[in-house]
C-alpha cells in the first residue's frame, strides 16, 4: 500500500509519520519538500505529485491554521483549506484512493453547552472556519472515499503549545489570567495519529466505515482549567513557578479580544467514532500529563 502524507512537520503530521509507517510505503511531504510538491498553495504541483506517486491513501495533515491572520488573508486560507483539498478529493475520486482529512470544531457556531454531533448545523464564526467547512464540502461533493476527522484544541510535545506558554509565563510573571468561558478537550496529536492509522486499516477492510467523525479526547475543561492543570503538574514535578495554579485569574473572552471570533463551545461528541471503530478515547488529562512529563524532563 502506498500512502501520501501532506503536512509531515506539523503537530499531527509529525506523529502520523510514526503511526502510518507500518502500514505501507510512506511518502511524507511538507511545503519545503523537493522532488515531489507538498505545498498546498501550489495546486498544479500538488496534482502532479499525486499523479506521479499514485497513492492508495492520501492523508492531509496540512492546513492554513493562522486563525486571526485568515481574516485579512481569506484567499490564502481558501486556497489551502478548500481548493487544494478539492484537488485531492477529485484525484482520489478518479483513482479510488482513500482520502483522510482533518477538520475542526470551528465549522460550528460555538454556542450552547451540548457537545457537537456530526450532523449538527454548521455556521462558522470566522474565515478560518469557513475555509475548513468548504474543504469538507469539496470532499463530500467529489464522490471519493473519505474519512473526515473533526478535532479540537490540538497539542503536541514537539514545538510550541499552550502548556509550554503557560509554564513560561508562570515563571516570568507575577500574575497570570486565562480565559475561563471557552470549553473543549485538549487533544494530543499522538492520539489523533494513532486513531487515524487504526481507522485507515478498518476502512480499507470495510469501506462502509468511511465518512465524517468527531475525534477528541474525553472530558472537557476551559483554557483556565487547562492552565491550572498544567501548573499543578509542574509544581508536583518540582518546577519553580512565580504564579501558582490556584492564583491564575479566570477571565472572560471579552477581556482578551482577538481579530477572529472564537467559539465558546468546542465540546465534541465522539460516540460515532468510538462505536464505529471500537475505540476508547482517554480523558484529556491523561494525554496532557504524558506530554508534560516529556517537556518538563527536557
């Protein structure tokens, strides 16, 4: 089996290089790759790459993810998150390849308190969410075999992440305030990659499993709750902090204005995924604790 992975050096892409390698011949690309084009802004080059490599599975972990910047660069966001995805989907439809694509809770309006189901009405709040929804719709309209995995609050030990930022600020500052009225589940890139590999194998064996799924860690928290958990674990590990977990100030979204509007409710119902693929998605605290062990020991 030949697998094409796009976005190999992103948070999820890096973990996918590990989880997909045992499944077959893996060609992993990013925007700087040579020989094959992995730049999603280059639609012609992307099409040529897929024609030359002729993958059985296309895994798209690349995206335009600068949420605030997308408000002033809507064409760039649309090109990478929708037009490039349409090229992949049309190629997959012609060749019979399975397309795996990652989307986001940002396709929803973010209102209410109930976890979002796959069939709930979509209503993006910002340009980024609109472009990701357009990518989903392009796949669904193409007639290709696909897995669309919507996720939220993605983190990884590699590179910058929310936990590292909180640890740095808790060392540098005397006070720390974090938003406490946006809800979701921090979801590890390693979990996403492992579930992806499992879902690919299952879907190739049983094509009826293809479709749209929500993939997120169990439980829920706020950004403030997330930050407090990070500092509590760090303190328990002997890290000296100027700001203690209990001293973090809970802020409302209005106190921290951003260019692009964020959803207040990023909770995601994952029952469909767990039932279809016989999975158990661990509580978000398990993955974050493991990630903290890695970054604190470095």
